[in-house]
């Protein structure tokens, strides 16, 4: 997981697909990169503002009985996220259709029981 959020990965994606294709929200340093900011000007400012404005103690508009944001420290959840992310990246890059990406993602998700994705 750390490799997929590394500066080296960002550079690899940028060299193959352009800076706008670098996964947003994985590194704060990305938002000080002039090349990324130029390529992602349509969404970079709101993405970093959203990240900076997130309050894990108050994660929703209405009060809820939990704290935290969209981060689940469950290995299966992270693994599924990576698998689905790769399928989506493939659809965006044109190496597979959206339909294929969704079918593969559903297949990946079906490998886990609900308990595996909701409890550590």
C-alpha cells in the first residue's frame, strides 16, 4: 500500500498517463507540485480543501455515534480498495471497458464475507 501512495508511484503514473491521472488525496506533497496543480486545476483545490477541512471527530453533518473518516484499518478492506482502484484505473486508461471493470470489481468484492470487511 505504501508504494501505491509513494512519490515514485505518482511520478510513474504522471510519466505514463499525465499528472491529472495521479491518484488524488494520497500525498499532501502532491498539492505543492506545480505540474500536478496545472494538470489538475479543475479538482485539486477542492480535493485538498476537503481533506484539510475533514474533522474525524465530527465526520458527518448530523451527529453520529462514531468518529473517523473513510479509512478502515482492516486488511481485507484495503486490499479490496486496491483491487477496485486498479480496475477503475484500467477503465480510465482504456485497457478495459467500464462494464469489465465493474464486473471484475464485483467479483473481487464477492471473495470477502461482510464480516471480513466490517471487523478487524
